[in-house]
């Protein structure tokens, strides 16, 4: 079994976390996205989950 490269894993996680936080900031500053987030939150989801849903929908539309 191959050893786990924890440093590589850490860097990947940090890059993804930074990308998510940048996108989150952009979406929260966009009035159209903000209303979409509020609609998703009205179903009992938190802001981060709403943003992840928006990302999933956008990725699905790219295919």
C-alpha cells in the first residue's frame, strides 16, 4: 500500500477551501445570487450548504 502524502493532501484542501471562500464572498455580494441563497436557506439549509448547492447546479449545467 502506498503511503499517504499528507502535505499534498493538506495543500489540496487549502486550495479548495480558499476557492470556496472566494466564491462564497462573490456570491454573497451578488444580489441575484443572494436571493437564490435566501430561497435555499428558507428550506432549512445554512449559507455554506446553499453555496455548495449553487456550485453543484452550475457544474451540472456545464456538462
